């Protein structure tokens, strides 16, 4: 049993909606420091969670144990121009990947429109961008180095410790503390974006055309509005144009065009659906908002992601549409989100691991073919649950 410990430390996630009183927040920058924290947790009986940017809306991090702050674990370690891979320390923020890669003539395959997350946190939750042929960051991982709860330092890939690798590509931070991440990259490239307003009905009538026409497509639609804000982004051979200008007007290197500033604190729920179910689901969400939640002012976001073979990936095994809903942190989102979740689930939806959902272990087990296998691997490397906080323990198979 953990010793009784009263903490005067307060931790909050990015939005301020989630908080905790951990016994300590330990800033770690070496394997030895991490090994020491894990040994102390094993002997003391408390749990350990690893903090990237704390951008998750789901309570993956709150604990009364120890939070490991990985900010010192930053930087590009190496590149392999033959394999077209790059290795980063896990605490490296996504916004800090672009320039170092460009210096080697390389770029990330894709990224989301928020680039503040650490690369370790992004792969732990399956973070993604948009594009019918573009997968999540987890799907681009080719090798991982991590410290396990017993203190061992392990490097895994498709050939070495393959089950550990498959489970750790999307780990929820529950298999070990990731030190380095090797990901597939491509030649550096420039993008140009275009933004326009179009009636939502028209957008959905030609959604297949729009998502196939350019490398990236997405839209935001605000409840009660007739038109959606659409954005397409495509590769260009034209030189960068500076100053960058506003969102929707940029032409520059990929890492300068894909991310955006999303500064207003909010909560978010996102579900991944089979692509063919996207239009009908949007219609139902539209009806839900107009009939039952007219008070909601925050937008609905529509993106696409390629299917992959990551064990716990929401986009696993199918071409995917993701639909995200949002609400201000000042408002109680529960009723709206629970109603929307029923709709998402009726269309075969799986929740984003870093965003709000209300599913239990049985719901999730029914959604993932590799659910039991993932937990078996996890239990083998952490049988006493050092890396599980209370919400994750509730998902643990009985």
C-alpha cells in the first residue's frame, strides 16, 4: 500500500478542466533519473504517469502518485536518409520537429492542427491530422526505446520485441516511459492552403470529391450557421510566401502551414467512424444540436484519416472520418457529449484516446480486436500496475 501522503502540489491539464494533487512532479532528462523514479514507486506503492504537454481531455494523467515531466528529453537524435526515418527524444514538441528535419531535407508525413504536444504524448494517444491517405503519428512509428517498470531499457521494433512494439505504438503511457521515438518521414515539402465558406448541405453532398481533391481537407461548422468553413491544403512547388498571413492563406513548408493557434480553453470529444458513415452521422449531430442542445456555440470539425494496423488505433483497419465536438471549459459538456456519443457509437465510432469519452472496459473490448492482447503485453511488463492511474485501472480486464 502507498504511504499516506498529502500534497500541496496542484497539477492541471492544458484546458484547466482536469486537475490532480500528485505527491511530486519530477523533471526527468536521463534514463537513470527515470529508473530511480520507477524504483521508488515500486517500493513505495504509488503510481507514475508521464506528462508531455498535458493536452489530453481524458483523465489519462491525474494521479496522487508521481508525474514525470519529460521536457528535458528533447531534440532530434539522428536521421537515416536511406530508411527515411528520424529519431526524436520523446519530450520533443511537434512544433520543434519541423525545422531540424528541414535542415536534413526531410519532413513529417503529417501532423495535426495543434503542434504543442510532445511526440511521446502524441503517439501514446494516436494523435493525427487530416487526409484520406495519411495515418496517425502512431502509424508512422518504426522503433521505440523505453524504460520498463523493472528498470530495464528496451528498444523494440517489428523484429525485436514485436509484441511490445505493437502495444507501445499506442500505449496510453501504460507500458513504460518512452525515451526515443523513431518515425517514418519523407522529403521536405511545401504546402499551400485555401479556405472558403460553403453551405454545409453542399459540402456533405460532395464530401467524397472534396476529400479526394487535395492532400488535406477539413471543415468546421458552427451550430445554427448555414455555411461551413472549409479548408484544403495541397503540395506546391511554389516558394514559401512570407509573412505567412492568416490561416487559409499560407504557402510555406509543411510545418508552417499545418498547425494553427487554438488558444481558447475547451473540452473536446472526437470519434472515428467508417468513412461511409460520416455524412449520416453529421446529419444526426446537426439534428441533435438544433433540437436538444441549441445552447451550444462551439464548432463541429470533420476530418479524414487513413486506416492502419496499430492495435488500439481508433482508425484501425478502416478508412476513417473523424468528427469532433467542442465546448467551453466554462460550461458543463456532459449532457451534450453523452447524447452525441450515443450517435457516434451507433455509427461504429471509436473514441480518440486523448479526448472525452464515457466508455467502459466492455465497450472498448468490443471495439478492438487486439484489446485483450494489448492488456496481456501491458500486464507482462507492469504486473502491479505502477503505470496505471484510477481511470486506466477501471479499464483493466477483470
